[in-house]
């Protein structure tokens, strides 16, 4: 039994990647908060993350991860009634039962798949009493993430003897450049600062990526770090007791190296 909420989340991560290994699935990357939590060498304490985001390389194709969803169900994960891209699992934690989630993600939208959702598995459960539509399990698009596979911005990571694909700091940086500027995404600011202080951002690789979307996102981030520096600093300090101009540090590093 997990002793803390974070320990329970760790168990969910290991359950999910263990299942992927059992299924012979290797075309995926764990993204999100696990990168700054597990790869952190900054000296700052990272609070960790309470969900698991799995990005599947081929999940932009209909049905590509249907068998994976079935395998997750056999592992004890339950389809969410509300979010078709989410699966839930119950974990005992310190005498209580808590529900954790994993998100199923795909890296891009194509002309053939204009929606941000892609269907993978139809469940034998009607949406309503007309029984005209059945419940479907989907993946949801993760912006700026095809680049993780195109430029291999991830590597193998071992946790408690289990090896899995974990996004590196450069890849994490790419996926959080835009989201860190949005409301209710304060921890993304911390994640970028931890990446900087861990010397984990490969600026040369970022500079070498010829992608208009990435270039635009970098320019928007540099502007944000200048115009909303106080907000960025405040967001980081919600989690870490650090002083100085944090936004200024990151902005200067980007302007010097990119």
C-alpha cells in the first residue's frame, strides 16, 4: 500500500509502463511532470505529479492503440465516463482509496484527422437510451509534440527496476513553452525553471529544429518572460523558495543561446 498520494501516483506510472513493456509497445513517451520530478538535479524540490500522460507515436491513426486500451482494462484501469481519452484506477493510500488517471495522447493532427480527438476503441455501452451511439475511447492531441519523436527528445529511464521512455528536459521545454503562459498552469513555470537550473535544456538542438510552430512558441515565451516576468516568478515561488529574477534568468539564457 502506498504511504502518500505521490507514492500512489508512482505506482500508477509503473503499472502503466509495465503493461506497455508486456505488450511490446515501445513507440511512446511519458511526458508531463514526471520529467522534471525524476530528472531534477537543480537542488530545488519538485512537488511531483499526480497523473500519467502517455504520448503514443501512432495514435493519430484511428484504432492504433485499441489493443493497449484493452490491456489497460485488464490491468485494472477503468474508462472515464466523462473524458474519452482518460482511464482511471483506484489505489489504496494510507488507509484511504484514491482515484488516479492516465491520459492517452497523440502527437499531431493530419488533414485526414482534423479533430483533436482520435477514436481507438468502441465499448459495448450505449451513450444514452436510444442506443444509437456507443461509448468510445479516444486519444487527445498534444500540441508541439511530434517533434519529440522526429528529433528523439526522450531517452530510457529506469525507476524501481522498470525501464521506460521518458521525455528529456528539451522535449519537456518544447511541450510547455505555451502552456506555462496559461491560467491554472503555474507548475509549468516551475518545470521550465527546473529544466534551466538542471542544465537540461539543449539550446543547440532547440536552435537546430526548423519548425515554424516551435519558432513562434519560442518568440512568444521570450516576450512573456519579459512582459510578465513578475507573474512567472510568482508562479515558480508557489512551489520553490527561490529569489532573484527567475524569468530574467530563463529569458537571458534563451536570448544568448537561440
